[in-house]
C-alpha cells in the first residue's frame, strides 16, 4: 500500500520531479534526468533543498536508493524507466530491488489519441499527486492550465487552423516532435495544427529520419525551435541554433523570413 503523506520520495526521470515541485514538495533524489547531471535547470529554483542525483540510464545508483530509505519511489512510464509491458517491468532487476525498499509507482499506458481528452502527462501528474496525498491540489493545477489554454485559444481566434512544427535543432539533423507529443497536443488545443511532416511523425519524434537537405519539410506558418542543452552548454546551444539561421534553405522558409517563429 501507499504511505500516508510520504516525506522521503525519490523520483526516476523528470516528470514526477515536475509534479512534486508544482505541489510545493521537493524529492530527496532523482535519476535518469534529461538534464544530464541532475534536475533540469529550469526546475532548480522551485526546489526547497538540493536534490541529490542518482545517475543516468546506465549508472543508476541502486545502492544509494537503499541507503536513502525512501518511503515512496515515483517513476515515469511509457518505456522511460523500464520495459513497455508489466511483465517486462516485473522482470527488471532494478524494479525488483526498488520494490523491496519502497512502493514503486509507474503509470500504466492509456489511450491518448484524442488531443482534447486526458493526456499521458496529465494522467501521470494526477497519479503521482494521488500517491503524494495531494490529488485535489494536482487537479487544481490541471484545471488552471486548461483555463489558460482556453483563454489563449480565444486570443488566437484569427490564427485558427494555421500550421506549426516543433523542432529540436541538433548539429546533425532537425528532430521533429510528433503531434501526439505534449507540444503538439497543446498547440492543437489552442487551434494550431501540425504541418504535413509533423502530422506524419510517429510518437515521440522523428529521430534522425530528416536530413539537413530536406529542411524544406519544416515549412509551416509557425516554427518553434526547442534546443535541448543544459545551462553550462549555452555556447554550444547558440552555435547550433545560429547554424540553422545561417543555412540558406532554413533562412528562406517563410516563417523564418517573416518572423513567425520562436526559440523556446
């Protein structure tokens, strides 16, 4: 069973860290962060104390998890932490060890084909909120988000049906996020659809399937560049982004030349 008002919580991956900090709670430790060496930089200001880092995908410090004596471990699902099926998760040695120490919660998959229905990131947030004894507060956060989304859709009345694409620029290729990823879902909720290429991408993203030579596939009414680098890689980030703007094929895209793009 779940502990009441758990105070010693470990998070596996960034999602439950985000939920805890939104609820005014700070986890003891986290692992598997996309921040590379700990909690994502944008989340750090919301933590009451330093969050210990337990290692990346191949180096998760299971001994330290035992030493920390957590009363709850929250992890991400959808293959982020362990196998795709319950059977695969049950067979994972890491899962077996953690479950000997504390209750381990991994959200099961749900149908998220309707962008206006409950999404996986919302369901996971509510599940983790419930485990922390704060379901009502977790629901209030989502309600506020839905309200803000509805307001934004009204503000964007003149842009309904325009196309967009969300791109993670890397040095080798532009990586396009699927419309079923949360960025596409949120854009759809305010009335902006994906361009032809974005709509064709399978969850979660296009990987290395789009070459620089086919950068014209990014043509959309709105282009959102979302470089993913840690704070101490800002020079590298700026260099990668600048290389795109220096690319004549990219610079010629109407959204770029007309200024209907954003760097997030």
